[in-house]
C-alpha cells in the first residue's frame, strides 16, 4: 500500500514499531468496550500480522494511522473486505477504526475516513461502503453519520460471532454509503 496523507495523518501499513500500541488498543477495556474479547500480546501480534498481510494482498485494509508531525501511531482507520459475514454480498467493503483513548475527540477518525471513502469510491470504484457497530455505540455511529453514512435499520443484525455470554453486544446497527450519495454530498 502506498501511504495516504490527510491534513494531519499518514495512513500506512503496519510496521514493527507499532506492536506495542496495537496491543494496547486491543487490550484496553474502554477502547474495547463494545467487543466481547481483549487480546493478549501474542493475539494482538497475530492480528496485526493478519492486517498487514491483508494490506499487502489487497492494497488497502485497516491501516495504521500516524500523526504526520510526530510519527506517532495512534490506532487504525481503513477499508476492509467483509467476506467473513455470511449475510453480506461477496466483495462488500467495510470502513472501520480503533484509536487509543488519548486520541479520541480530535477528529482523526473523521479526517482519515473521508480519505478512505475517496479511495474506495474513486480508485476501487466500489458501489457501496458499509459500517456497523453495537447498537448503542454512539461514539462510532456518530462518526458514521459525520462522514455521510446513513443508518439502514432494515439491515441491522445480530452479529454471528458474538458469543451468547455477551448478549448485550450482539445487536449491531448497520450504516451504508453508496457511491451516488457520496458524489452528491461532496
């Protein structure tokens, strides 16, 4: 993947120096509030390797977000294939993010997401980009709305990979943005 630049960020593939931050965000109770798991260091390292390989393969993915002025990695923002969800059509593309808490509230996700939407609709020419979050995860759904996505309650779903031990995390709100709506709102 060729790095992408925004006003304040560089969006790039994962590097060895990002491992500590990646583990920290995947084991932080507040960051992972809407996930039924926390990752230990070995699990986080394996997931980062998986994300890095997907970016190498596809040219996009859940990429590291780095503050351009400092070189500090703050988390990830990106596009990813959603082939793991059986109810979505093959080739569906999701936009998603996860930042360390100290970087919340600075507009980084919104800024980076807009750049990823441009890439998805202009370069990849996808007809739709989707996103979803636990139904009461207002932090994430607010970002979805800020970047022009629309809730589609008819597509809300119970996440098939959330275990029965976490019923409060099963229901997910579904958001979508079509290429036509993106072009109209630019």
